[in-house]
């Protein structure tokens, strides 16, 4: 992990009508780290990530990627940038009418002009990287378990060889063993591919297992970003309830 920032959020304001979700929010993600984002229900975790991804426009503030303001990027620069990140949406969001291989090929079809046979080879390679065998390639999403769907979602997110991987509640719905194996896969992919990973999660075990630093959203901003060892000592009621409560203590002793 480098101390060099790859993503910087400065002075972000997010507002829906009269409801202000974020006010003067700052956050820095370092290159090569697994960066967790936590906060209470309604704190705007997904809104923050969607704003970074450009799915919604900031009401104030700026997002910087590799030091360049995203609001100043040309359409071409934005298109190039979008190829540098992969996203695993909550629930995996696979196309139900496409096979596993076709789901993984979807980003390639959208962004790259290449023979279908080569796309299929790349899709099968990414499938293997996600921990699934070649027999899964022809299955339909309806034939997959929840854990397999998430792995296919990861394979699709890796299709364009991204620099940054965004994960939204990646272990939600998995049993403890499946969640632990998923964490191991993310850590291996980060180390093997040199990825930066940004992860929204409520899973305290995952935070302990793979996050280098964690940003806590409360009171409409990031109130602290730190390694989990420092967070458990941070004097704020929500942070103490979250990390020093029963589930946090269990994760810490596990």
C-alpha cells in the first residue's frame, strides 16, 4: 500500500430536496489499500460511492482521481477513467437472461472492439480468478448460489483489468464460512493485481480481516479515517457502539 492518494473527496455536499446527506465531507483513498466505509443507516455510504463513480453529481465539492478533478474531465477522459474501475453492486446485479460467461463479457462488449472468441477467453480467465471452475461458464444466474453469484459479479468487475474495485456489501447474505472465503479472495486479488479496493460493509469480521483503513460517516461527514486498531479507541458514541459493542468484541477476539 502506498501513501499516495488515488481518490480524494473534498468538501462534498449531497442533497435531495431539503434533505442534506453530506456536508463538507472529505475522504482520501490511498493507492493499493482496502478502504472500508461504514456508517449508520441513512448516512449516505452508497450515495458517496455513487458520487465517486459519477452516477450522481455533487451538489458541492469535488472528486479527484489521480489528482485530476472529475468535473473538469472531458467525455473521452471520463470514458477512459470508467475502464479503470470495476464495481460489484449489492446483490451482484447479474443479467438473468445471460449465461455466466455472457455476463462477464458484457463490459468487454461495451468498451472494447475485439473478437467474441477472445472475449470468451478473457471471461473464462476472470471466472477462474474469482474461484469458479470452467463448468460455471455456461450456467444461468438462476442456477447459482448466493456466493457463486457474488464471485461472478467479481469476475465481471475484473473484466476490464481495473485499478480500483468498488464493493457494496460484498458479504451480505453469505454464511460465515462463505464470507470468510470471499474476504480471502478479495485479499488475494488485491495482492496479485495491485488493486485498490473500496468497500461498503456492515460486516465487522470483514473490516478486521482485510481493511487497511476505514472511514466512518456520521454527522454528514467522515468523522475519522484510521486502521481498525485506532478506531476502537476513537471517542465517539457511534464508533464505540459499533466497534466496541458485542459484535465488534467478537470479531476482535476471533
